C-alpha cells in the first residue's frame, strides 16, 4: 500500500481523486490518500497561515510555523517517505520522476496557495517540483496530477495485465498510433500492416511510427532517445 499525504489549505479540492481508477485503488487498499489542512496547525486565535512579506511588496507569504508543525505531527513513516514541495520554481515533473517516486512508501506533498512560501519552508522538503513552466493558483492541481501519474504505475492499479513499456514517454519516445475496429471508418483506413498478423513487421512499423512522431512533434526529446541497433535501417526506408 502506497501512502500519499497532502498538506493543503483546500482539502476539498481533492474530490476528483475519489472517482474512477483512483477510487478503486483506494477501495482495494493499493493506495491511501490522507489530506491534512495545515490551517489546523496555525498558532494564532484567528488561525492565520500567511503574513506580509518582510521588506515590503505585494501579496502575502505562507508562514513557516503551521507547515513545520504539520510535518512534525505526521505519523511515523512506514518505510521510505519523500517530502515534496510544489512550486513553479522546482524541477519539472516527468514520467521518469513518476517512475522513481513509485518505489517510495509514502509521498508527502506540500501545497501553497495564491502566495509565496517563507524561504525557510524549503528546508522541510526533500525536493521541489513543478508541474510545468506556468504558474497555478496553488499546488493542489499539481499534486493531484502527480498522484495520478504515480498511482497508475503501482501494481494492480490499472489491472493485472497493464504494461507500461509502451506508454508515451516511458522509453523516451511518444507512443505509436493505435487502432481498433472498424478497419475502415469514414474513409479512414487502418494501416495494412496492422491487419497482416505479421508480428515482426508490426513491431518494426510501431517503432518507426514512434520515432517519426517524436521527431515531428517533440524534437526536444531527441537527445534522450535510447536508439536501438535496428533504428537506422528503419529510418532509411
Ligand atoms: N504552484 C503554483 N504553480 C505551480 C506549478 N507550476 N507547479 C507546482 N506547483 C505550483
């Protein structure tokens, strides 16, 4: 059972995780999602979690005390725990990081909202991660995306026969095109080779289409492709 713990001021934003595959994964005790409102750890009577920035300037800054208290109050870790801070200043999340995190026992996500973090909050985190090069109103949507990407990699979450080798990005390439019946739809035909039953030719076609797509749509991924000995002759055709 992998545990996801989220420290947030808006636990109700996480309702989407109670649907579909992640709901079933929780029902089957493959994952557990704990939501902690760190406002509960605010010290003042009015439960303030933010304050004006030292040195002046617009906006508010998350105070360190509530988050430090919330992290210190986490139940004893059962195995390997990673504490992740969501921020647009972090390293950009990707499939490789999802795979790496999927072997942890617990991931703790610290979500800010609207505002910056007091710099000292950074010391709580093992890593700072961003969903992408854009700014969200808070870390909550980023945490949900990352929980989804990690949870689907865990044994049993997608069902017994799931294979991840062919996912887009898992081998540094985009996934090849897929088709199902009918073989002709509104004049658009399924490529002949897929109907041939010739496994080696199908594999070669899929590899070539994966490479083609990646070159055309995501040339930025080319330096990280793990080329295979047969790729050269495929691309020559
Ligand atoms: N909080 C605000 N913007 C974010 C982003 N891009 N990634 C993660 N957390 C964020």
